[in-house]
C-alpha cells in the first residue's frame, strides 16, 4: 500500500530553530512544521507553546507516520474563510460538523491493504484539507483518508468495508447465535464522497455528519432483509439498529483515465470519470470531433456528470444531461455484510446505465437519474458522452448597450427569432469595470507572446480597456462562412433595434480571443476587485460567493436587472453576468476574511433575494452549480413536499444507510422512516 505522509526535506536543529523563531503566527508555524521530520518535535513544541497551548502539531512519541496523519487532525483545522458570524438566513448557515464518534474503524485501512497491496492511500494533512472543500467560501471539512482506486473492483471492496455489522466493536461475527428479542444490532457506517477535480461551488466535498438532531448514535427501525444474515423464516420483519458514524473517506477518481476509440461515423466516446474536459478534447483533436460542454474550469467528466454542469456553450449544445448517453457506476451496498466476509447479495453493484445509441426509450432514464446526483447515489466510473464536429467557421462578436435591460431583451429576441448562436454571454457595467481594473493592475500581461500545450504556436493578444457599458458577447459557428455571416447579420440587426452600438466581430482566433477577453477573464477580474484590500492579500476563490440561478427567457431581463440593482443598493462589490441564451446568470461577490458580519450578511442577502426572485417566476435556485449543502434549503420551495419525498424515496432505496455524501441535496428528516 502506498501511504502519502512524506515530509519534503530535513533541516539541522539550529536552522529549524532559527526559522521557528522568525515564524510568529500559528498558521505559518503549522505550514512549516508539517513539512519536516518530527525528530525536531521538541524544538517545534517549545516554539509553538504560546500559539498552541492545548494542541501539539507533532505526533506523540512512538506514533508511526500513518497514525500521525490521522491523530493530528484532532486539532482545529485552518480555514481560509469562516461564516460563523453570518445570520441564520444566509445560505451558509448550515453547520459543518466533524464526526463525533471517532475516526475510521480500527482495521479499515489495514483490511484494504491486505486486499489491495498497491492501492494508494493518503492521510497527509494537506491532501486531506484539499479534498475537504471546493472552489468556494464554504469552510473546509476534510475526510479521514483519501483513497485512489484504479478500477471498479477496488471501489467495490472499499464500499464493502464502509458499512458493516459489528458486535462490541469486534469486526468478526462468525458463528453468531440466534439474536435475543431485544438485541440491538450495531452497524458502523463510513461516509464516502467521490472526488473529481475539486472545482465544485456549493460545499459538495465537505464531510458532514448526517443531522439526526443529536450527537448520540442514531437508533432506527429497519427491515431485517437489509442484513445478509437475515433468517427468511424469521417472523419479525423489522428490528432496531444502532448506526455508528465512523468518519469519512474521499474516493479520488483521478486514476480513471481511459479514453475510448472514436469509430468513424460515431458521435460518442467512452471516457473514464477522472478524465478532464481539456484532456479529452486534446485527445480528440485528430478526429475532428469535440466535447462541447464548457463550464470554464477544467473539471473531470465524472464530476461534471455528478453536478449536472453546463456552461457557455449550453445554448447550442445543451448541458451534461443532454450530452450523457450512458455511464457505469458502483452503487453502495443495500444489504449489510456481517464482518469482513459477506455473501454475494451484499456486494456493491456495478451498474450499466444507458447505451451508445443516440436515443432510446427502453425503461427508466437511469443516466439522467445519476446526472446531478452529486455523489449521493453512487460512484460514477465511466461515461459515454456525445461528440460534435468542430465547426469549420467561427465568428465572435460584441455589442455595447446603454442599459442592462435592453441588452437582455435583445438576447430574448435573438432566441425568439431562431438565430442559431453558439454562445451568448451578457456582462453588466460592473463586469467591464472589473476587467479594466485588472488590466490597470497588470494582471493580464497578454501583450507578450505566450505558448501553451493547447496552442503550441505563439500568440500575442493586444488588450485594451473597454467602454464601461453593459456588453453582449456572441459567437456563431457553422459549416460555411455564408451561413455564419447570415446569422451574424440577423443578430446585429436585432441588437440595433434595442439601441445596441459599437457592434464588432472577428473570425481569426487571435482577434476573437481579444474581443472576448473581458468575458474569458471575468472570474479572476472580479476577485481582483478586492485584491488590494486587507492585510492578508485580499479576496480569493475560497472567500468568494458565486451565485447561480436560471429563469425563463421571458423573465430574464427583469430578474437580471433587479439583481444588478440589488448589488448596487446593498453596497456590495461584484459584477453580474449571464449565459444569457438560456436564462442562466451569476454574481461574483468577493469577500475578505476580516469583512464585518454586517457586510457578509448583505452579500448573502443579495444571493437570497436573487434565488427567491428566480423561484417566483418559475426558475431554479441553481442552473449549473448544483445543490450541495449550500442550496438544499431551497428545494422544498421549488418542488414541494411531494417532490422532496420522492427524492428521499430514491435515496433510501439506493443508499439505505446514507453513506454516500450524506448531508447533500437532502437531509435525513426528508426521508420517510420505516414503520416500527
């Protein structure tokens, strides 16, 4: 087994003492000390006693490196951003709790080691922390171990060990006698979260305790058929079970890197869940085909399926829901094994959902069920995705408007007239101001030749500040220049009808990149609006709230304008923009760690207002980011009690022990109980 608990380099005691003397803050001390050999623990302990009076950052004497990586996590973890002072009405008010019942079962990792000696496992502090959060403001809640499986068989064995019946802590129940009438069975459950690239935005990767309203073990009444040692002649159909939550693990899918062959004439390819979209398109370059879903970040395909991702190209090519033909997934065990050895019927099931045909009406739409499930139902291992021909001709365009409402109305008319746009992005004046600000700071030094893997040739982009007006960015693609230019002319005419001006377009790649520069660089430009604030270096992605809502196109102009007005009236900093062609829009609202609770409250109020406004017109609280735990409180307002109970019934049927990413999308109280 490969454990990652390494320390990069060794220093002499005098050199280390010198560094520790100069290290004044607990964060810097922890960051330095965790990277060095624990033979200097006495020096470090003395230097850190004032900052950490009750916690040691080094393991007790005689503790091995693997145990150290687990035991040192008992101290408070460093968080880039805290929302503890946010009012209860904010989306961030969900409590992030660590497991209250200890760590992993004592034989969990050793059993995996015996089953798969080459299985890579990490308990390194920094690996754990990076797997406990995404790219958002949600506090980090790390797992207890990270496991890197290479195939489905390893995932099956991992999930077997995550839900076991125990007696008095003994993992073996051989020759167990017939249970007494009042015997209380104990089941140990290890939570599991699949991990892709870590780019999620709604707390999907935070390890949460299922909230049963108590810190005690949960006692439930369940059918005896959920145990592999159930007696078919037993007249008792239900029994009481004590569920012990024993920490959590992250299943990192980065080793699932297969990319299938694209046969001539086919419009699909099979890929491993750990393949990123950029890697896939690079591998497809010679085929003339491309995977068109573009969420911006270099996400993994499995993660994009799990979160129901989309992006700028969804207006033409659709979201992940329309681009997944089939998938394979490992589902959690529904029947609890007694001890390590279990019967065949308790084995986690590997399922094949969908086919490679471009359409099918056979049975339930299982790929759609797992798309957007956010790791709460199973672990996706392979995906068959749609491919599209790379267009022969592409033209990009931009147009300025005097106000945001007119620009949004122009978008709705372009769509109503059936003009086939490939991308349609709308930025408010604050977005343009953010881009100009970042140019002034020198963040985009694009006036020098650059070379990348995807563009081996050197490119030089000449970027200039833009007029501070709401801007509409369009892209047209097709098989002929004539058809593309006809579409461009139709869109230009509509923009002029809505008082658009300075309509510009370009077909060569370099000019197209420069024309769309404000949109392509918007995320980091928005964060840079507060890069010079505070003593800690300013805002980062970990302190930034990125909102996400989607509304019918007929309401898009009004809702987007009202949201932009909220941002100004509440006095918060951040731009509003949208994937205007499908009614999806966002705000990027950077915050600082030392911002007042009053300011943070205003930021979250903007988010709450826009979601409620979207839901009132028949929209959704999330168009592409997913629910996680950040938005689950809005689902009842969207779907009602009946919809929540239906989702709960699906969750209970496929994951009755609530081991898959608990606390996301649904709370336990949303799931109907078995009769007692």
